[in-house]
């Protein structure tokens, strides 16, 4: 897990932007779920088999817990993004913003240190959430989005609890991702059947599945960092330090998806509708999230090795007696 931080965040940002835009375009939660999760599973196992890493997958208690939490995150986020009648803003505020409180709580419960810089990044990210999203909050769809948010935040609490004990463990990541999809696929088909819906046959649903899996892979690798010298130099060794950066990239992706959908809707008249795209606080929110990303990922000096003074006594020279004289 030695990918550069900037590369991971950029890949996660691109996948999250595509996923949010595709799911919102479909606006069919129950139909999208089975198609997207099945496609994500096919893409993931193609990678695992082709790369010859299937023998590294092991199911342990922590893997199972992380898989259950990951499935809750995947299914609830897909539903929230594709809820008809509401914008992307509501799930962004409830789920992405609410997640900012989960990571510090998990860090504290696991005894991980929370640095001042981590707290500052968290504050910037939360400010960005409120500034960018609050003016767009509406009551329509709040109940459904709120239910998704509860499942989403609970899933992340369970997932982060397991991840924190296996930072930098690639075998754990492979196992966790595989188990996440093993839970998500049958649950998505069950939800579709119980809701009387049919799996979507739209190409967009298949593309949403690939983008969703990209979010899971790149976002998961980022959250499992913390053991490399580069991470330690930046203080990125805890959930409290890593998660706000993860959320900031995700929130910026959601805002980007809104702009993309608006541009497709209004075309050349996009500028005339700029007031509908960017509420008064959104540029401030975006700036706060960019600052949070910059502050959290900027380089730091590696921790200096402690100066150790050897206080042991010097060895005494052997006592030699020559002709009775010492």
C-alpha cells in the first residue's frame, strides 16, 4: 500500500464523481442496487483471479465485521445517491458530513493519538460541509435519506473499528473487499425482489457498479494507510487524521457531480443558471475542503531518531601484575 497520497485521493475523487452522477441519473435505487453490486463483484474478482491473489483471502472475525460494515456503506450510499426527487446534496450533508464525527470517536475508542493538525483538518472539513450544503437542504426525501445515513454511519463505525487493527495489511484489504461484496450482492437482489422491482439493464447501472468498486478500492486503500514513513511524517496514522481527507475528497466529488449533471441539463445556458448550481456558501465550502486536503497531505519532516546517550561505564582495563607490582 505504497501508492502516493495524491494519486489515491485523485482516483477516489474521479470514481466518486462518476458514481454519484451515474446513480443520480438513474434515480432507481432498487433497480440499480443488484446490477451495480453484481458488476462491482465481477470486476473485483476478475482482478483478484488475474493477479493470482485469491489464495491470500482469509475470513476472520475482523474481516467479517469489516465486510458487514462495508456492505452497509455500499448499499446505503447507492440508495441515497439514486433516490428520486432529491438532489445529491442531502445525502452528502447527512452521510458524508456525519461521517466526520465517526472517525474521531473510533480513534479515541482505540487509543489512537489525535493531533492538533488532525483536529484542524476536521474543523475545516466540517465547515466546508455546512457552508456548501446547508443552504440547499430541503425536507423532501429526508426520511429515506436519513434512514440511509443511519445505516451508512453505523457501517462505517463497524468497518473502521476493524481497519484500525490491520493498517497496511494487503491480505486483510483483499479479504475485506471480497467479503463486503459477498454480503452486498445477495442483499441487493433481496431488496430488489421485496420491493417488486427489476434489476436495471441500463448501461449506466453497469458503469455505476464499476465506479462504485473504484471508490471502494481506492478509498479503502487510503483509509488503511498509516504505517509507511511518509504517513508518519504527515501524522496520518489514525482514523481522525485520514478520514477527514477521505470525506473532503468525497464531498468535492459530489459537488463536481452536481455541476456535471447541471451542465448536461442546461448545456450552453449553464452560466445563466449558475445561481441554482452554486448557492452562496458553496464556493466557501469548496475552499474549506481544498484547504483541508492541502493541510492534511502536505509533506512533513520524518520524525527524528531520539538521541541516546550511552551512560554505561567504560570497561575497566584488566589488572596485570608484573613482579608483584600492579
